[in-house]
C-alpha cells in the first residue's frame, strides 16, 4: 500500500511540470465510504489525493470522456499531457486505448498504483448501512481494515472485495511511467471458474437468469458512459436514422442494447468491472463480459489491454484463426 | 373535433416546391387539413409554430410560414437536416402529413398597429418572418412603413425569391436583399445583413425591428440595432430549440427559465437580454 | 384508525377493482410493481431504487397507435385504477410537485388519467437513509402532501390517517378489518415520526439558492461540480421529480406506435439541434441546467423547489456527485 505522503509529493511534483495540464486521481467523497475522481490542477489540489481500497473509479474513462471545446480564435490548443493514477485494471484500459489509437501514449503520464483489491460497496453497505461519517480503509497483510464510526473492522480480502478483484490477474499496472508502492502478489487464477455455474446451464435456464435482469435495465447508460472502452464518437444507441436500437425501454430493446454493448467489447473489455459497479439496478454485467473474455482467450489466445503495441483482436486476421464459431 | 393535445390532425400536401437546393435544401409545403371542422376552427397568428410530422417517423416543431390572411391553408418551409425533416422532404402533393398546434405565442400584431416594422432575416430565418410580412401587407392601412431586409450566403440560398419584387411594389414597403459574395447579374447589396442594416440606417422612432436567422447574424444585428438606438422593447426575435411535446411538459426547450414552446418563440430583446442561455 | 399487520393481506384484498402496486424486488432492484403476494412487499426497506413515478409516468408509454400508411390515429386506452401502497412521503410529495408540469395550462391526458386513477397510501419513514434530506426541502418523514392515506408502523399494527376522500373510499370496503386507534397509538406514532425526523443528518437551507443561481451562471463552480460527471442518466431517471421525456415512433410489422420515454437533460442529444448545434454542449452546461431547473426555473414557474430530498441521486451517482455538495458550493460561492 503506497504511502499517501509519497503519493501526494509525487503528484505535486508532477502537476508542477510544464508538460502536464492535469492529474486525475481520487479523493475522499462527500460521505461514508464514497470516494470521488479528483482533478488536480495545482499543487494544493494534490493534498486531497488518496489511494485506498475504496478508490473504485477507473479514471482511464476520463482520458476519452474529456469534452473538446472549440479553441478560442488566436489561442493555441493545450497539448500538455494528462497525468493519471491507475490501478492494475485501469492500466489495462490505458493500454487498450493506446493500442486502438483512441489516445496517444505520449499524451498521458501514467502513475501506477499496485492494488490488492477494491471494496465492493454493496457488500460493505449490507454490513454497515447508514454510514455518514467519512470512513478510511487500507490494505493490511492481505486483509482490509476500515475505520468505522463504531471502531476498526478487519475483513479477509475475499469477503469484501469486488468480484472482479477475485479473478484479477493484473493487480500491478501493466503500463506506468512511474509506480507508487510495491508490486503485489497475483492472486487470481487464469481460469474462468467464476462463470462456470452459468455456462453449465442450458439456454433456457440462462435466458431465465438474464431475462429479469435485462428487463430491469433502465437504459441510463451509466454502464456505457463509465466504460473506458466505450468512447465511440457516435454510439449505435444514439443513431436515429436508422434507429438500430429503439429508445423504448422493454425486454427486446434492452436485450439488443446489452448484447450490442457486450459484442462491441469483445476482445476489448479489460475487466475493470465498472459497468457492474455503477449499474443502479445491479445487472451482473461482468458475467457477460467474462464470457466474452473467455471466448476471446480460448479461440484466439488473446488478452486485451496488456500490450500497447498489439494489434486489436478484431482488426487482425491470422490464417490459423479458429473458424469453428461460424455456423 | 380533436382536442387531444398529442393526437395530430391529418393534412394533405397540396403543393411543394424547393426554395433552395443542396445538402441542406429547403422545401416548402402548402397543406390543407383533411377534416373540415379542423380547417374551419384553426386559427394562428404570425410567429406561431406547429408540430408537423410523418406517422411512423416522428414530429418536428416548424414555424408556420404563412399568414392567416392568405387563406385556409398552412405553409411550412423545412430545411432537410434530421430524421423527421428528411422524411418530410419525401412528401409530394397528395401525400399526408400530420399537424398539431398552433403552439407558442405570436408577434404582438395588435400592439404594433400604427408602427413601422423592419424585418431583418438571414437564410431559413426568413420563414418565421414571412407571416408577419404577409400579415402587415394584408392590413397595410393599419401599419406604418414596412422594410424587409433579407440576406443569404448566395442568391441560390435565398428563400421565397419570387415574392420580393411583388412585395416591393406595395405602398410604403421596401425590400433590401443581400448576398455575402458578389455574383454576376446581382442588382442588390453584397455583404452581410448587419452591414446592410447600417446602410439602411432605419430610425428607431415608432419602429419595431424583428430579426431571425443564424445565431452569429442575430448577434451582430442586435449590436447594430443598439447602435441605431433601438430600445430593447422595440427589438424582437424568435428562438428555436429542440422540442418534443410542444406544450411545456417534455422539458427540453427551455432557455434559462423560458420555455420556448410556451413563453416563446417570440421574445423581445428586453426579455432575452437577461436570459444567459437565450443565445447559446 | 388502526390496521393490525395480520390483516394486511385481507385489507389489500378488500380493495376491489384496482391494481395495487407496492415496493417489491424486481431482479435485484426495489421498485413499485403490482402486488401478487403480500409477503413479497418490502415495507420496511427504505426508498425504492426506482421511484414510484414509474407508475403514473411509466418509463415507456404508448401515446398513439396507427397502421403503417393509414391515417387513422388511435390514442392509447386510459389506464385503470391503481393504489400505490407503501409510497414514501417524499415520493408522494414529488408527484404533487410534478403535477404542476403535467397540468400546466394543458392537461397531459396520459398522466392525468393515471394520476386521477391512483390512490396514494403512504408509509411514514421511520428509519431514514443516510442521504435523506427531506426536512430541508419542505417535507418530512411523515409529510402528507400528495398522499390520500398515511400509515405509521407501530410494530404490530399500522396507524391509519385518512387524508382525502380517495383515502376514505379505500378504507370503506375494509371497515370491519380496522380498529379504532387509541390516543396512545396516535401519540406513539407522532413520537416515532419525530424521532425519524431527528435522525435525518444531512441538511441544507435552500432558501437563498433560487436567488443566487442566476448570478452564478458563469461561475467556475459548474466546472468544478461537473468535472467528474459521466453524463449518464442515473440522477435524472431515478429522481422522483424529473419528468422530461422524449417522443419517438416505432414500427413493428404493420403496427406503428408513438411512445414517450424518460429522457435526461444529462444526455447531449437532449438539446441537440438537427443542424448539429447544441445549446448545452458540455457536462458543465448540462449540470448547471439540472440544478437551475430544480432550484430556479421551477421555482419561477411553480413557486416550489423541484427536489424533495429523497437522496437517490446522491446514493446512486457512480462518481459521488452530491447535490447537497453542489448546493452548499452554490450557497458559499462569491456572487
């Protein structure tokens, strides 16, 4: 776990550089367990930075979400770099964005933060609801400790971290210009046992599982907007002519939306789990994405977001690619 | 009689013609309601809009570009831009379109009686101005001088081209047309509309100025009207924003605290100058 | 009056001809759905994730039907009678506020039908959430605006307060199931309600906000509070007072329909002109509009703040954009 003083000192040094316009990190939220993305634009802003098991946001999203306002006449565009704090999974998003040429490698300054797992706030809220006071959390010898209003609580990592952290094989950033803290042990297995229970079901049972969940989708598009890989300038969802996916919220259009998104992420999803975290109706989207990760891995021996030089899966063709998925 | 606020009336396209050509061409539709009762009960005044559309595609808020003094029909001049306007452009004489409305407020034509009127339009912005011009023309005795200032990028981009020479013949009426860049055989002004306005140098006394056009033009026209000492209360414009319901429910057409569909589309500059979003 | 909890199922069964909606789990989400088993009701849980506005203003609602190529337009059949059982006072108050819009000059026929055909049976909030701030917005855990009946959980029974004629009608069929409430019951309920109000820890004084907002139009505060915004629809879709909608046409086979569906001022397409021009081009402008609409424009038009303090936008924002934080910044920012 990185020393906060060191992190802030590094951030101050970074934001003071002439070639950096902004540093994106995390700060404590407005209440309880929440943290919030934090945009550091001056050395003083860096005093609020934190990194803890509560820093759930994948900040790589902001690299492509930034709105390009027109440059005023006579002014020069600001071409300075954006510095960004990344956990292991977040770093894979940066790599994949670079590999797809969504962003330029030289436009970002990556500060790596090795991560032992992020708390699933739903699990925490179930245990300790109604917490208004700000809570701090830290990793301690493979466990996670929290300073709750009622005193300190320590949880085994497995009990409290998000599902995506249990299967994570990249807890250490795969790309970084500088790293804060020591590398951590890789705990996730290379297999896909986590989705096995769903895969063994027959089609009817699987649909029964998904039907209710997809039915409750509100189409708020938080999953798409939070996704660091969903950065198309014009999304199929907003296409009006023709409207491939209607705005009406019902099982058929919702399914079309969720499937379109899942397929657009095939070979691109870097398993940060943000879509599932932000979903207000708790659709277990990582199941869907993990299935595609598995297919991509088994069919093409491909893992996205590890090599910025790698050609994105779906733009490449190899003569020995498997074709048995073609019906 | 249909009193359902969302159920449109069916109207038949009687005639269509293109005002301008190209990618964003403007097509005018002359339409008549199928239901005689609707036709007889329909009343609108210059400045008002209607939701017109194609069943199965959708609706779009379009200003009514004819004056009620012209007859028991409606005219709409529509630029081909989005999904609905593209579908509307497919319509020819004999085809059906849907119309509901009229919506919004109107130019205060009664208040303006006895006053001189100057309209300053640009491009498709002439569409909401055409009804007030036609209205005053029909009731000429009740109003003072009418000055029509209208410009577009090129002569091919001017709407209602055929109407201005006739209009200029009307008593106490003058028409001043302009294009941005010089063309052969163009007998009128070359330059931008705000500059033409300065050349005309209208007196603000007992005069109402109405402007409509692209935001950049409106901005400069407003500045110049102020230079000509027009009080804010004597300057009018119409706003347009994306709309869906037309009746103040769907939320989106507000500019600050003003709902364009209900409080507008006609506003005096005295109102708008305090609304920061008005010219966004 | 008082209803013993044992008799709740009988009480609901004694309501004839109305569809009774209550807070129930749908998938993983608590929302108002038609009750089939009284046992499925989650009456002690806090606010539903999806606000009950979805009953009177469904997320997607057919407005018109027509055959392709034909000109005969049918308006959607009016909705039947409903009871919203266990609605929280803040959500009922939100409907009362939203009525202003849907009945503004022209009645919205769909909303009008659903709203007049609905009876709102409130459940006093005795265990407020961490982000509840209803008491700051003119409501409270037992506020009655918009409600026809208010229930207060007394442990073994509910105290029943009849607030309107509609509420009285609902109780008529169940007369034999209700007991007389004692003075002690009423006092106990009052105490519980007061205790709940005291448990609300998040507070703000909004009285100065409407006047400050116009002056803060160009303030850097909007850039600050929207910097992390993802532009999703959570804060608006799940807000009980947000009422914006889109209208679209959809064709399936020969059948076409015009429907409306919730829309969000946080989406770029919401104000995008067909020309490509967008009067609210970025999240800064869109966030500013969201706050101004609730705390300035709505107040201008209808003399009431369009926020009831339910806390959903705070609870569910993926990046902790906190409306109370925004309001306190608006309150502190130099004019």
